[in-house]
C-alpha cells in the first residue's frame, strides 16, 4: 500500500516517513499514494495528535506534556506522541505489527536510558507505549543490565579509532568506502604515511580508554605497514581491537605484529560457515581459512576473539544460520556479533535488487541467536539497528562474562569523546545536555591523501580547549 504523508515541520516528515519504511514491503511512500494527515499540536501542557485518512478510522489523542519549560524535552515528547499514533494507524490499516513498534532510531538502548532519567519503567514503556514486543524489550533491558560497570564509566578518558579502508575484495553487502587492494598501486604506503601523520597530529590532554582499528580490513596491510600503524598508535595496555574480518588476510607474521604492539582483541569474521554462501557474497576465502585463522590467533597470543555472523544471507535457510552459529559456539570466542542483513545503498546487493524479505525467518534467526548464546554463557551487551533490514531487526554483540568490548559500548551509547584518524573517520566531542560535535575526515582515499594537511589543521582546531 502506498502512502503520502501530510504533516507540519520537516523533522516530523522525516520521522513519519521512517515509520512507513519500517513496514516495507507492505507499505511504501509515493506522491500518488493515499494521503494521510498526521499532525501534533501543543497548547500549554497539553498536546493533541490527529491522524486522518479517507476511508480509515481517525486517531486523535491528548497527552500531558512533562517539563514544558524545556524546549528540547517538549520537542522530544511531541515526536514520540506523533510517531506512536502514526504507527498505530499504519499497524491497524495494514493489519501488521513490528518487533520494535514505533521505534525507528538506531539506538534503542539510548531511549531506555532516557526513560530511566525521566523516572519511568523503561521496559514497561517500551511494550505498552512504544509497542515494542516483549522479547525485544527484554533484550534491550538485558543489554542495559549487562552494560552496568562499563556504561558511562571513565568518561574523563577518550576512545581512539583508526580507519584502514582497504579490503582484498568487496563483499556484496558492503557499502563502506573501501578500496580493493591492487598490488600495482602505491596507495597503501602513501596512505599509511598520511595516516601516521593524522594519528600523531592531535595529542589529547587526557588518558586513553580504548583503541579500535577498523576498516575495511586492517590486516590487508603487509606486516611491515601494519607494524608502522600500530607502532604510531603506541598502546599502553588499553583495550586494543584490530579487525581482521577477512580470515585469508591473517598470517602468523601479522599476528606476531599485533601481539608485539599490545593488541588485546581481534575480530575474525566468518559471516557464515557455508561455502556456497561465502562464494555468493564475494568473500574470497574458504571455510577452512576461517578455522585456520582462528587457530592461528589462538596460538599467536592471549587475544580475545570476536566472530561476526549475518542473518538472511542469500540462499541461506534457518538451518544454515543455526549451523554457523553452533559452529561458532563450539569454537568459544569471547565475543560473537549477530548482524541483520541490511541492503545498503551502493552495495552490490542493492544494485542487484536482492530482496532480503522473509516475513518471519529473520525473527526466528534472531530469537535463536539470543536464546542459544545466552544458554552458552554469552550476554548481549550492545545493539544498534540499521535501515533496510528484514523486519527492521537489530545487530547485537554478545560477550562472555568479563569480556565486554568497552569501545563498542562507548561508541553506541555516545558517552565518550572519540579521536578518529583515517579516510572517512569521524571524531566526536561529547558535551552536556545531549550536545555532540562531530568532525568527519575526507572519505575518498585520493582526497584524503591530497588534503591531509588541511585535515590535520582542522583536527587540531577541533580538539582545542
């Protein structure tokens, strides 16, 4: 069913359009669609919503506005009222419900913390007000419980992110601006030279909490270039993660470099243990490469290991996903992350118009992951949601007791300053009252190399004071 939204204010328009998109493929936006008016008004401490559409029952409700002397809190409440009631309208019109109800943001846990600050029972509010399913509300609460002792601690410290946007090949689900490595090009040494200048340009006045080297695939670099980058980072015993997402890039020499330079956590990401799927999604390695890489990391140092998996990969059944997850549990990495496949603009899957819709298979995979990993001694500890996933589900990181990745919690909950270096990296400064300032570096590698001096000047200015 196609819809055309008529409302007041650009911010409301965007929020309401996201609610429609959440119902895809059962609903879509179109200038020729059914016109629906969705409006919220406020007078004093009373707000009123009105959702009207020809041939459908009107929804009109009144709400009491809390803390009406705060414009920010009033705006937040008005959006909640309107989105929830618009969700109710669409849910009734389509005879469909969504696991996350009226929530469209990427950080459900952030809402949970906001509700706590407002003195409410967050789990109850998620279910009864926001229409979140009981299973997903419990998942959010469990994550918040697991984060205790990590969330918003050591906020006087900062996190450090380094981006190495190179990969041996492009995965078909990926839209990150990463460059496929061509040995004939000189970009790798040039990029490392610029990156080291970037890393060293802004020396923070406070201590470092966690380091994360991502990409791309950082272990696409040669041992010599990887060593230069990790040396420049100069770890002093902090949590230190390096993504080695493509197992074919891991060698004993690179593992030795990471061990020598103080890396504490390595991501070895299978995505699946089904060879036909690996071939189909553009990953140029074998299932045996996954096992080899995992064994090599275990033998090469006292690293914590993370393994990533994706639900709803093309051609995979629930039994395929179950097999992959069960294999991972048998290997017993400290962390396992389960992603919902997102069809991202610019990815090969988007170009091929791959349809990841399943109706209920994705939910079954997600539920199996939660139930099975908890039984195996893992707890969910961070989550985020992306657009264009089946059922608008979630990405969840699971950890064994005492093995939470601080950086993942910090970056998702936006509680710590982030010093970021590399093409496309985004630095953040966290201020009070929800204010966050961001500084994005040039995305394209060519532009990054050409403008590194300008990038450094901007970063030094950004972190002044």
